[in-house]
């Protein structure tokens, strides 16, 4: 049988042509990473921590922190951060600096400076520190809402004390969540396969333009290439509040709540859109929150008209805007809907 090969192009492929094309593509990728390294590295710092007790901080779950470069040490370690203003403000992770009595920032030019803690937010694992130095180069934030799966992601930090190391990969997924030290969920977390190791925590995850798309936060140790970063939009918002107010204010209801499944009959009778709610296990009358209309056994299903299916939903709505305001909760009491008024206090 005669076999004929059909060509779908007029061009004749010459030996070595594909290799040359691959080399051009490789050079383009390499040039991108090299240029990012040159642009970003002057803004990335090493944070040396001392005087911290063993249980001072915990990283977000289910990841494991790449924060301390000396695992198991009970007096300190090191992590990463990046300069966000020429007057010395630096973003890092809360679990890098929590409980430390001394913070020293090492700059790429070899200078060391004592740092002051401006504020930290365990609920998002973001912290801001400040140094007083000249000749600082700030890094810019990108809009993390514009990030797409598959785009280049480059991490710069100080893993295991090896200063200003760079790893590159892609954005693997968007919209992940992590459980923070405070028990709240960190929303809009980026997943990347750019390798992170102990000491990378608090360093920037940047795009191909060298702008920050996330703050490297956690890894899953048994896995390969599953790393997480707090989105740049959330980090910038929290950092701004820490710089201006020294803290992030959040609402507090003074209750202990837990997830409860609703029967189909209860759901249909009350015309609910969710299959679960938040059972009020106890009410704490501590005077911080106005919760006198709530009773043990109530099931919260709406917050100011927004459906509530989990405790995390409730946390998301308890922002600083709700503190001191009259908020209507829709609850189920004896399986029937009822509206009650609460006044969230400020969480300590």
C-alpha cells in the first residue's frame, strides 16, 4: 500500500527551525523574569525576628506557614516583606512578626534598620512595619481582580535565609479561602505554583510587570506546588487601615454560633434560599454588643436582608461599617421567621 503525506503549509520546515523558535520563546520568558527581578528585588526586604515565644503565632490553615527560617526555634526567625512607600512602610505577614520583641529589617544594599510595628491583622495575616531610612524604592500594587488563571506569577523572598531568591510559576487558581489564626476565613486568596519555602512569608507575588498581585502566605507541605497568597486588593485595604488607625475594626455580636442543617420542610415553609443557618449556641451579655433580643436556640438565616448559611457568612458581614448600627437579623425561633434588632460592638 502506498502512503502519501499531505502538507497543510506551503512553508518547508528546515532542520533546527523549531529549536530556534523555542529559543526565541524561551528568551522572551527569560527576559520577562529577569526584568521583573531587577525591578522588584530592591523593594524586597528580609525581616529578622527575635524575642518571640514558641506559641506567638500560627499561620493560616489549611496551609502551613513558610514564615520562619528556623522551624522550631522559640526565640525568633526570619521572613520577608516589601516596601510600599518611600518613607519606609513595609507589608509582611502577621505570623512573621506576631509576638516579637525586636524586628530588624535587612535591605538589599546590606543596610540593617530597627523596625517599628505599625499594626497587624490576624484575621487576614497582614501586618505593617516601618523603618526610617533613605533611598527606599517602593513597589506598586496591581488590581488583583484583573488576575487570570495561567498568567505568570513570580515570588521574591528570603527562603531559609537565602536573601532575595526568586521563583516563577503561574497563577493556578483564584478565589481560594484560608482559615486565619482568628478563625475567620481569608477570602480571595490566590493559588500559585511558584515555589515557597520557610522565609518566603510576607514577600510579594508579582505579575510580569513587576506589580504586586499578592502577599505570599502559606503552603501545603505534603503537596507539590500548591502555595497561597493574600490578594493585593485585600492586602492594600488592610494595610491602609493599619497605617491610618493601627488596627482593622470588625463587628462583634457576642454570640457563639454553629452551623445547623435546615429540614426541607422548614426551608419551604419559611421560603428560605439556603439549606443551613447559624444556630445561636449561647448569648454573651457583656455589654459590648446589643444582643438582648437574641436567644439561645435561635437560628440566624439573614443579616440585613443577606442570606446567612454559615458562620463565615456572618463574619463577612460584620465589618467596621456595622459597628454601632441597628442591624436586622432574620431568625428562626420555634421554626418560624422572626425579625430581631442587634447592634454590633467592636471586636477587641
